[in-house]
C-alpha cells in the first residue's frame, strides 16, 4: 500500500514541524528525513492542529491523487476537508490524461469558525502580479504575506530572502500595512525531479508548476489568516484566459479553497501581463513615485538579463515609460544590451511564453509607437521573429555544447538505471 502517515506535529512558539512516514514506492518522492516545517513572524502555539495540518495536506495531496495512494492524519479543519473534492475535480479537468484517485483518511474532522476581523491579506512577492493586486485591493488595507520556501530542514541565511523580506517590510511601512513573513522547506522536502520522471509526460507539465506551488504558497498563509481572523486571502494571477495553460495556481483551484471562516480569491485573471504592466506604471506615474518591481526571484536585485526581467523591461517600454523608474537598471546602450540578452535567452523560450507574453509586448509597442522612449528599439524589436530566432540560437547552442550535453544525458540515464 502506497501511503503517507502524518505521525507528529510539533509546535514551538512561531514554528511548526511535520514528521511523517511513507510506505511503499512513494518514499522515492521525498527527502529521507520525511520532514516539513513552517516558521512565522507570529507565535502560533494557540492555533488548533486541525488548522495547522492544512499546509502539510496541501503540499502532498496532489501527489497522493496522481499516485493513487492514501494519506492518514489525525484531524483536519472541516471546511478545508470538504473543499478538497472540488480542488481534485479542478485538477482532473486541467489534466485529463491522468486519473486523480487516492484517498484521505481523517480520524476527526473539526469545525472551526470565527467572525472576520480583517477583510484581506495578499500574497506579496513585490513582483508585477503582486503589485497589480495590491493596487486593485489597496482600499481593503491588506496584510502583506511574503514567503520563502527553499530552505532545507532548518532556516538558513539567504541573501535573496533577506532582500525579499526587507522590500516587503519597507513596502508595508510606506503604506501603513502589516506583514506576515513565512519561511519553509515546502519547495525542497519533496523530490520534484523524481515525480517529473514518472508523471510529467502524462501531465504535460512539471510537478512544481502544474500541481504543487499554488497550494503550497496559499496553504502556508492559512494558519496566520486563521489566527488573525482574515476574511479572504488574495493571490495574484500568473496567467489569463487569453491563452489557456495548465498551472497549479489557477482560479478553478484557488477559488475553491476554504478554511474555517476564510476563503481565497485568485485576483486579476482577466488581465494579460501587459495589462498588468499598464496598471502598475500608470498608478506609479500618476503618484510620481519610483516603484520597485521585483521579478528576479532568485536574485537580490533584478539582473535585467533573464527572460522575466527582459519581458518586464520591454513591457514597460511598450507603455512609453522608463524601466529605470521601476526597479531596473539599463543605463547605457539600452537597445543593444537588450538585444544581446534576448538573443541569448530566446533559445529557452516556449511557444506559450512567446504567445502569451512576447507577442503582446510587440503588439502594444506598435499601438503605442509614438510614446516609446527608446526609439532605436523600434528598428528591430517590432519585427523580431521569436520562433525563428529560437531555432537558430538553439541549433548554435547544441552544436557548441554537443559533448557536455551528451555527457549530461548519459549521466541522467545511468542515474535512473541505478536509482
């Protein structure tokens, strides 16, 4: 029997640790310690275990479903327990090529309720999506929730987390808002690469992107949302219905999440990324403030060279604004430096990225042609053929790196044979 058993929950001050055991072939999907933790900037010792169990269940339940396994726990909040069938159904609709089965066995389903005292909390990375949602709900005075889920078994110093945290705290101070800070190993305690080997072909997506990250991020916020009696947790959309993609964070999933007397809302799904760029640059331009859009989630500052930085920079330029006023530094030879970076990064672009991001930027730049500040960009970017350039640079990359690529593939096959 493939099963996961939540053996023990330890709560000490501002931290909760989950210890679990795994039976059957499921063990290969977890680090050997079988341990997950969450650490907050609030004391959580008075939060009931039925609520504290929610983050653990959220992280492993998609794996249980696709593996036709079961998970055994002592207690769970009733509203969350009942919403899982709708979440499972939403995933099944999203991924029709794999059957979502499996089961959750709970000794006691506990009814938790409260009268909301705060209207909203908002997951806040400081990125474009998060800033757009903040602008849309700022009148609700949301508590800002910022997370880092890439620790191992304990909290370790991270320059990236320090930068994210300090940015969120400063942003909160600027607008008179409180901060919820969460640190965890939810991004590392599961062996995502092992799950991808077994399921990515059927899913047509990766474990983290397709099934894991949405529930992981949202559920980490739920215990504090319960404690502070928050009515609704807002999570900013990453995609839009303009170009349907599979994604763990989707309105059909997120909007089904319930816990005690709280709910979740997936915000801004009707907006394209370029729409969001316009929301943010118009808002800060009207306020005559310099904004700091943090899009490089693995760097302390925006590198201005990666795909995500490039599409944000060019999106801002397409709106007739200066990226230097929004957290980017592109002082000299702007057109040439962007072209050099784009020619390097384009080999990694997917058709989805090209269609939902880059074509929209080109179209907006054509619409707003007269207001574009960097005129030399217009000479080449409007006609830049992403598909053709991707093929050219990918061929060049594979030719120049033939032996390292071959060595890596052989090594991966050997590792799989002896795993």
